[in-house]
């Protein structure tokens, strides 16, 4: 968008913004009160952050904003101008290959309906990157701000523990080595 076009579109309730989203500079014109989660989903078609509660309680909209884990329903899109945002789409390789955390979520069946998955992944990735010692208790504490209505959390906790290098049981006695050998 040219600077002249942006000037014409701005007003007391409209603001031109540029945000680097998953490594790509994105521009737009947003109303003052538009939430970042709505801009990401509605305007940029980024489906990772989910709209769950719009109150910061469920964690489904969790992203990294300038390197900090945040709930994107608690940030106005205009506040993100000039910043860098990472959604769950940033976790996989460019060719679509899952990263280790995503692979552990898959192996441990930590994604039933999938609604909370992107927020859980972003929170778990942030926790694992923090360098905090990985244990059942520390993972549960890290995920405390994310709600899952399907899994009962056991498989999610096991997946994060496994991604953190802790031996965690697979659901229903699954053996991924045997499954890979058969493939």
C-alpha cells in the first residue's frame, strides 16, 4: 500500500498498519477497536489463532508478539503496527514438515477436535524455549492459561514432556517405531 493511499484511508477510527506475520510483512487498514486475532483471521486468513473467549481466558488465540507469548484477543491490531507476530503456522518447516513438538502432539494424540491445538502449541513452544526444566508439573503450570475441552490434558502434557526429552507414554500402548517400520 502506498503512503498516499494509507493517508487517504486513515481517519479518527482507521489506521494503516504493517506487521511482520510469520516472516512476511503484511499491511492493512484497521479500525481502532479491531482485535489482533480478528485482523489475523479475518483480514489475513491466518487460521492458527482461534477465537475462543475474547477475554484472554482460554488461550486458543495464543501467538508470539515480538518474542513474547500473548493472547491475541487482548491486543488491538493497531498496537501491533511495526511488530513481529508468529502464529502456529511458523512452527512447521516451509515444506510443511512438522517440527518436533508438532510431531509429538501427533504421536501422543494431543489434538482431538483441534480447536485449542494452535494455542497449546504456541504456549508449549514458548515454554520449551524458556529453558525451564521439563517435568509433568512444570508443563502443567506452563499450560495453565490454555483450556482444552476434549483431551483431559494428559496427552497434551505427555506430548510436551516428550518434546522436552522426557520419556512419556504413548496413548493406548502405541509404538511409533513399530508403526514407522510397517509404513
